[in-house]
C-alpha cells in the first residue's frame, strides 16, 4: 500500500505546525516579553498538537492518536488557553487565507478554543498492536527549541504495530542535504544555509527531504545513508546526559575505532541527519534500566532511516516494537546505522551493555 493520502496529510499537517512553533519562538522566546509560569515550549506543544490532530481527525476520523499532551491543565487556566488560541488562529498554510485549498484539505481553521482543547485531548490513545494509530510529538527537543537549536515536529502512522508513514519537520536544519553536520548547525540563525527541512518516508517506498514551506508541499528528493569505513564514521547522540549515556557511547566509539568527536543534537533531527548522510550513526543507550522510550520519540525517525538504507534496532540488536502501547516497553537503547555497519556496531554495543549489567 502506498499511503499516498496519509503521507500528504501528515506532511502538510507537520508543515503547518512548524509555522506555529516558529511563531511561538519569535514571539515568546526570542523577544523581551516576560516569561510566565508556563514555558513557551508548553504553548508550542499544545498548539502544534491541536493543529496536527485536527488534520488527522478530518481526514481519518476512525484512526487513533497517541499524543504527548492532554488538556487538563489548560482547562483550568483560561489565560493560557486564550494565549495558545490567539496564536493558533493566526497560523495558515496558503498565503494566509482562511479559505485556501490547502487549509480546506486539512479541515480548515479550528473554530474555537473549545475545539482546540478537544483536539488536544484526542491524542489519548493507549497505543497497541491493532489498527491504525498515529504517534505524535508536537515539539521533540524542547531545550533545543528554547535556545534556537534543533527540534522537530514528529508524526508517524502505525498499522497493526508497524510504522508505515513517518514525517519530521526540522525548522532549524539546513535544507541542503550535503551540509556538514555540527552540533551548532542552525543554532545562530546566521549560517549561510537556507534552513527548514521536511523529511518523509513510506514503508517500502524510500525516504525524501524537501524544504519546509508556507503553502503547498515543495518538491522533494530521495535521501540515502552513506556507508563510510567504520573508523571514518561520525555519530550523533543526545545533548542531554539524562537522555542517553554519553560515557557508554564514548566507550563504544573507542572500541569501534571512531576518532571523530560525537555530534550532540536535540530531537529526531538526529534521525533525519543520519538518513541523508550528514551523520553516519545514531546511538542512544539507556541511562537507567527502568527507563522506557516513548514511541513518539522514535517512530517517524526510525522509519525514515530504515527507508534511507539503514537499520534501526534497540541496543541488543532487536527490532523496535511499536505495538506495546505508548512506550517501547520491550526495547532498551537505540542503534541507527547503515546496513553494512549495523551488525558490527550492535556487537560492540551489546558487549558494553552486558559488561555494565554484570
């Protein structure tokens, strides 16, 4: 199945949501306004989730949605609700027209703050291995978002527990697929590259990148992972030490003979960067044995890397199981690597993890 409509709606919905996140950043983060108790990222999270869920419900009303946010806090805070609603009202695809064909395709603008709250709450699916379920992370990489660095708007469709469609909107990554990867890429907003890229994939149909736009989708091009000699590979990891074990990952790189310093980057922008060959490996090893990865943090990115010629498994080389609910309950750690390198990387990762648990 080609999932043509699902891919288009997901891509447009993510593109529209990135416009909101950028608006929040420029109006609530970058300016001199006083921050209230709720951080700007909270405003962006709620707003992006509402916009994306509205588009999914309009086009696929029977589908379930696993969203990161729910509106209970908002319903008791009318001032914050109105703040988010005022931002959402101004976000449109299609030259700002409330009646553009693109907006109609996504269900048109939300009509009220109550409709916005209902949309947010529609992301309450428990997940599972049966039926059509969307996994949504409205702003992945909250600290990256707040400092003007990397973050991503992430959306994936799972059918009977298998990821079939994945879309990542990365407003601060260079559009140029050949741009060199560095930890500060896009951070200042003053680099020479045009920024804002949409990654997308459908199971069995490859992965693509295209510039983020403000109207209809722009032309896309196929992306592919690189397959360098392992000693020349570069690897990405999370910025936050609380998200992945930097020490274990450094030891793995040492044993693999990798000498390049790691590139630390927030969000699923790492998956997109690896998929298009800007980086070669992505390692995310567990900080503690009890932590369970959330499905919305990996579903879209894992599919995009797989369709670009890579393999994504857990730290023990096992397939990621997205049918266990809202978390990857049966998996620990993440390895994303080119097919030619994955087995060797996985053996070293398993060795380090085994030594750690001994």
